[in-house]
């Protein structure tokens, strides 16, 4: 009977230990992910009317049937 109780106590301790390890690992991964996101820079080029080049602009005419 005491052997069964000892096994239950050890299993509870093991479960609690694994739970604590999982919480620590997830916490560290979230912290490292936040650090990577803060270092990210814009990868796109911003356009303004001054740096855009218009190659060809024509006024379109609407042809009506009538």
C-alpha cells in the first residue's frame, strides 16, 4: 500500500515539474519573439508624388453609338 502512495506522489511531482518547465519554455519563446519583432524594419519603399514618374498620360475619349 505504501508503494502505491509513493508512486502517486512521485507522479504528481513529475507532472508539476513538467508543467513548470513548459511554462518557462513558452515564456522564453514569447520574450525572444517580441525582441525579433522590435528589430524589424520596413521592407517596402514609400512613394510620394515627387518621386513617381509618369511615362505617358492620355485623355481617353468615350465613343458612343448613336
